[in-house]
C-alpha cells in the first residue's frame, strides 16, 4: 500500500545507473562468495562428521575386542577351575582306591593267617 502512495522514482542518470549495476554485480559476487563459503563449511563439517564416525567405529571395535578378551579370560579361568576340581577328584579317588586296596590286602592277610592256623590253604 505504501508503494502505491509513493511517487515513482526519478529516472537514473547514466552514472547512477552504472553505480547501481556495479552495486548489483558486487551483491551477486558477495552472494556467490557467501554460497562458496557455505559449501566449504558444509564440506568441512561433513569431513569432521566422517572423522568422528571413524573414531567411534574404532572405539566400538576396541570395546568389542576388549569384551571378547574379557570373555575368553573368564572362560579360561572357568576351565582352569574345572581342571583343578577334576584333578582333586582324581586324587581323592586314587587315595580311596589305595585305601580299598590296602584294606583288601589286610583282609587277605587275615584270611590267609586264619587258614594257616587251621592247617589248610585259604579258600578251601
């Protein structure tokens, strides 16, 4: 509405027209520079984002390797513990077998001694 109320601008002189064209050209150049700068900044931000993603991927790989190592160590510890228990059980069974053998030998001696007193071989 204000434009409708304003009188038309006076015609420009050649010098004013040249100045106006020069300002328009400068404005276009500034806009082009601003666009170029914005594109450069976007590219830089994209590169930085890629770098950060690579770092995060490496960190995730390290965490996965560390977790795998931890799990392997835990499994090795469990296996060593199971092996230790099996060795203890085997030793206990060996002691028990020696004790049973000793008792059987003692019993055999008693039977043989009894048979000798009775005058005959054992088991007859």
